């Protein structure tokens, strides 16, 4: 429950599914504590349920500050949801090493997007309008990946919105979290339908996720945009390194 609280706080702070943190945490911490090893599929299922409730709580908090862009959240969220539902179902038959590799690749790409092009031109956060919403179709494959590895909306949404589409960072974070809700809902349905979700563990992580996301959203409003961007990048590089290590370990290289 405490681990899920931390994952929820990251969700509300950076606009990513708390599952992004929960996947490596659930893979590594139980063995460290002598509590046994969860399978990758069980971890993905628990994490996406946690992400569903963390994103729900975080969106409520961000919306009260006016940062959620409706067109991005709804249109982009539908593309993510369709992809996540498909990915959640397909993950039933995907080998564990494939799920880990997809996770590691996505984290690496997200890190590159956040740091490669500098700070860019500041865009006002209030009154921002997103033009040409058809471009949000690019998030379908991101949703597919997210549903497979159990991270709901994944962690490419914020970098793509901010660095490629020019959405102000706080608006990108809040809207990405709203899109993550759609993806987490669809991915959870896919995993529930295929019998992958451990009920008791999922309930426990939900209890921790909801207040954690509220805290993260509160802290978000008190940090500078540059600090948020670098914090996001540091988180992604740490996750990418841990997942690449797990991939190499799974195939017997290390």
C-alpha cells in the first residue's frame, strides 16, 4: 500500500500512470523483502489497475487548477483506450521478455524526447487551444504498448505532447494523465477479461494510489516547469536502465 502511495504521487506529479513506477517496484521489492517473486504478467495487471485509480484521482486535482485540455484528453484518450484494450488482451499470450523489452524501449524513447531539444519557446498555460486534433491518432500504438505492459497511458504521452506538439508542460502533464485514465480503463478491462488480475493485491494498491495522486498534483503546482521536465527525464532514465537490466537478465546475458 505504501509503495502504491508513492506510485500515485508520481502519477499526479508528472502526468504518467503510477504503474510506470509500480512495474519495476513490484518486480524488485517483494524479492528484496523475502516475500516471493511476482510474475511479469501479474505485475502488469496489478500495475494497470493501480494506474486506473491513481489517474482518476490525479485528474480531479489537476482539473480544479484548469490544466486539463478537454479535446486532448477525450480525443487522444479514445485512441489510447483502443490501443490499450487491444494490448491488454494480446498480453495474455506475449512472452515476458517481449513485455520487458517494450517497456524498456518506451522509457528510453521518452527520455530522449524530454532532453534532446532543449527548453524551446515558453507557451502560456492558460487559454491554450490544441489545433488539428487528428494528430492525436499517433497515440494508438502508444496505447497498444501501454496496455501490453500494464502502464495504462504509458510515459510517452507527456513527452510527445510537450516536445512534438508544443503543448505547455503543465497542460501536457494534466491532459496526459486524463488520457492515461482512458488507457488504464481499457487495458484493465482487457486484463480482467483474460483472468490476469490478482484481486486482493489490486485492492491494496488502489487504497494507496488515490491519496498519493492527490499529493502529487498538489506538489506539481509548486514546482518550476524546467524542474518538472528534468525530474521526468531522470525518472525515465532510471526506469529504462532497470528494465534493460531485467531484459538482459531474462535472456541470460547477465
